[in-house]
């Protein structure tokens, strides 16, 4: 398994699987290094998209793995590579979120993320905000 910062060669995969964003937005995020891809034998099997919360704190917006590759360490590999990249950039805290009715909250807690708050929107389950301090 190899994790890389996504590049233009990864755009077809990202545009196919990241249906939440337009192809132009995905291309923009790739151009500024805000997407990572994990590959197995040269084929992309998952990605991570991130941004900056309050323009200061790295925030993992989306972690996605092909269904056939879930439960095989792909997500963990992506998150750990992203955390290392943030630490190398001098950042000591990262954030993410997940819906309170999603199983992914347990995945993040297993990786050391702790609950730090919630966003409550009408008619939606609570959006749990999780944080993880990174060792310097």
C-alpha cells in the first residue's frame, strides 16, 4: 500500500468516486495538495480530502475507501499518512467529524481522536467533531 498526495493522473479516479464535488473543485484541491490517494499495485483504492477549519486547523473532510478494500487497513494508512504530513508542516492538532449514527466514529476513536463537540442541524443526526493532538 502506498499513499501519495494526489496529482493530475489521479483525477479520473477522484472524479468517479468523489461525487460530492464538481470535477473543477476536485482539480483545484489536487492542485493545492489537499487530496491524498492510497494505491495498491498502482491502482487507487481510497482517498482522503482535507481543508483548513478557521483557516488554521487541518480538518479531514472526507475519507473514502472502495467497498472491496474496507476493513483492510486502507483508511488507517490514509489517516496516518495525512497526520504525518500535518505534523511535518508544523501542525500539532487535527480535526474531523462524523455523523453520530455512523460507525466511522469508532474508527476515529480507535486512531486516537476524541470527541470535542457537536454540530446540531434541524432534522439531522448530530455531527460529532473529533480532534487529535499530534506528538511533536
